């Protein structure tokens, strides 16, 4: 009994150490190549400046602002998050990862890495959008909460989708094809909640949307966690 009690904390600390090492490894690789960060930021900048020129002098309503903001985040995310597992398969490091750590550690390592990359994108994109698109916000605190929850949901669905795509023979645009049906409910709810945050509206509807934005990533993360072992091992 005593051995079991001591071994459980040791296993936990060992798993946390491996998870931390894996996340740091991915971030160091990203900082060297800057593939995902550059892809996200360049796409977001080009699209945002194009929108700024197109809608110059036009006052947009809250719904259009919300839709444009989340479409920017979604398509910019597609540019940088699809290659997380593909790079491991193509570089031949996937087998080493299977030996080094459990599938659960690999899953949450990529999960955290994707969330960090998306956060960098939004920290860069949101002030630019605010300035270039003349955005005014009625509920800034709730808007930040909606964006954080939206990014969490985006990360949950994109991580498992990227793992599935990495096993396919033809990768290409498969990530976008598979991810869109999964992320569509999240995008619709996020746009609805953002509309209320920007232009004002029904508080109860906003709270209902926030509840869905909390439930979505929890459910998707739980299902992804259960499926990932099979996907990663085959």
C-alpha cells in the first residue's frame, strides 16, 4: 500500500515534467522556424488590411464586425495549426514521441502549443482590428471572455482534427474540410455572443452563448482525449 501511495505522485510529477518538456520543445522549434506564427500573422495582416481598404469610410454594424473578426481568426488559424502532427510524421519524430511519452501527454502538449499560438495571433490581431476597422465595444470584459472561450474551443477541435489529418495519405486542404463542420457551431455561437458584446443586446442571450462556449471545448476535449490514443497509435 505504501509503495502505491508513493508511486502515484511520482508518476504524476513524471508526466507533468514530460508534458512541460514536450511543450517547451515545440515552442523552441516554433521560435526557430516561426512557421505557424508567421503563417497566422501574415494571413491575418493581409486580410485585415484588405478589409480596411474595402470598408474604408463605411460604418459596420455589430453583426458584421463579429462575423469578420471570427472569420479572420478561423482562417488565420487554419494556416498555422494544421501542421502540428504532420511535421512530426514527415520529420520522422513521431515514433520517438510514441516511445518517449504516452498519447495523453502528446495530446495535451499539442493542445497547449496550439492554444499559445492562437493567443499570440489574437493579441496581435485584436488591437489592429480595433484601430483599422473603427471598432467600438459596449462590453469589453465580456468580449475578452468570449474570445478566450472561443480560442479554447478552436484549440480543442483543431488538435484532434490535425491528428486525424496527419494519418491521411492526401493532406492538403483536408484539415479545412474536416474542421469546418466541427467548428461551425462554435463559430455561430461566438459570432452571436460577440455581436452582443460589440453592439449591446439581451444579457440572457449572451449568458446562454457563454454557457455553450464553455460546454463546447469541455465536451470536444473529453471526446478527443478518449479517441486520441487510437488515432495516434495507428
